[in-house]
C-alpha cells in the first residue's frame, strides 16, 4: 500500500509540473554549457557575445504563462572569462604570435621573390650573357692556336661560330698581343664582306670569340669542287670584287690582313664571300714599315720572304695577285719542292699565265705580282682596272645627261666669233 501511494504521489507531482517550463530549463542548461565552453575558448572575450537569455525567458514565459524561474550564472557574462590552468604565459603567447606573423611575412616575401625572380629570368633570358647563353656544337675549323666550333644563341636561336683559344697555348706575350689585337680589330671592322665579331667570353681556361656563322665552305673547297679545279672568269671576278672591297675597307682604316689566302675566304650559299682569320692583322702607318715575318709561304710577298722591313698594303696586294691567279688557273704561279726553293722562285718573280686568261685579268695579275712594292696597284686601282671598264661585271651602263655649259660672257663671245651670222 505504501508503494502504491508513493507512485500515485510521483504521478501527481509529474502531472502538476509544467512541461514548457521543464523544456525551457533543459534548453537553458544546454545553452549555458555551450556558452561556457565558448567563453573558455575565447579567454580574452574578443568575440561579440549575443545575449540569448531574454529570448529564452520570453519563449518560456509565453509558453508557461508565468515568470521564468531560471537565469544564467554570472560566470557566462563574457566580461572576462577566467584563465584556465592550461593557458600559456602571455609573453610566450605574444612571442609565438610574432613568430607566426613573421613566418607568414617571410613566406609571402619568399613567394614574391620567387615570382619576381621567375619573371626577371624570363625577361632577361634574351639579355643573358656569358657562355651559358650559348650551346656549343662540333668543330668546324682548326688553326694553329685555336679551334672553331659551331654554336647557337639559346634565346634568339641564332647560329654562331665560336673561336676557342686554349689559354695554355697563349703563354707567350707575343701570342697574347696577337689575340688581343685581333679582337680590337674585329670590333672596328663592319663590312658585308668581313666576318663580324659579336662578343668575347673570357673564362679561367679558355677565351671564346663569338662570331658570325657563315653557312658554306672555304674558297679552296669551292674551287676544288669545280671542273678543272678552277673558276670561270665571270664567276671568279664577281667573287674577287667582293674580296677587293673588303680589303680596300681594311686599308682605308689602316688595317693590313697579312694572311690573305683561299682558306681564309668563306663562300656562303648565295656565293658571297666573307674574309675571316685576322690573327696576323695589325695597324699600319704610311711612314713606318713592319718587321714581323708572317703569312702562308705560297702567298708571301718577296720583301717578306727576303726578311726585309715592308709596308703592309703592298704585301696584301701581292697576296691578292696570288689569290686571283689561283682562282682563275687552279694552281700557284710560284712553286718549289722545298720551302727554300719556293722562296727563291718568289724572289725572282718569274711566272707564266695560261692563255685562257683574258688580257685584262692577265694585266692585273702581272701588275700585282711586281717585285717592286711601290709599283703595285692599290685595291682601289684594281677595282677600277677590272670592273669599271668590263661590260657585264659591274652592271648595266648608266646613262648620264650631257653637261650644259653655263651662259657666261666668254661663252657667248666664243659663239659669236664661231658663228658670225648667228641671228640676235
């Protein structure tokens, strides 16, 4: 009976309890727990706090019809929540925040620099200088102190010829002076029939001369490829005129080549000639003679063979005479079994010209191969002798108008005396 009475009393109490108030109380406790947890997370209370108690009380009052019987504790007022025991030291927190900010700034700076470096690398790729700007290929030529390799400029794709000097071969001061002089000369020579120097690259072991690439062969290879191993006169004179123009340009700038030969003349695909290899070249004056014995034996002038002092341009003109003879005839005018015999024949100056050579070309060869240097014609003289009077070599004739004399008093008196019956 007692148990039954207790059950009945509990049921009566549960029936008397307001369900809306019970729900509101549970909701308030739940919200209080949630807000307390948020308050603990935000220890300094920087987040905006929304007061939900009026809304909860209003909802509970409207549902129950009476005043709400609950309120939040003061610990969730969000004025300044208590610092939990696991909170870090403020100084450490400040230092960590600064470190984090500095890391972010550094990452941003690094990223900016990285982007800037990529952009600058792309912009400056075409301006890149040094050996890394070129890709070197195989060997296309060789000299006594240097080799010539093909190359390509990476940014522009331009083909170049790279002349490579090994520095251990340039230990003597004479060779160093020759190379430096060659570089200075090439920088001053700008002519369509002279190979161009783009830039020089100096490394600890090698010296690179980046030069114009000529797609073709040497004059020697071109002449040997022809039938009879010689050139027909119209083709020969057309190429020889370009060589004369380049040498004339050098002499006007007080530069003498001193190694004119077929191997130093390149013929491109359009059959245009480029003069190369200025390793023996130097400056000259009209008063001072040169003393250095250099050149190729078959092309040397008699004064060089005799080891005398000489003027530069006449020695070049002798070599041009040998070159014209070899291009037209396919052989040299002076030959010898030994070098001494060759020098002896050059000093005598006795040679013969084949009959198939025209009289004008024969005359030019004989004048160029004169023993007396002072009697040899200049490059301008040879251009005048060979091409200004040859029909079909320089181009169509130019029709010029006749000059009309000025009507001066002496001219009119002469007309009156010549024609007394002239009507006035």
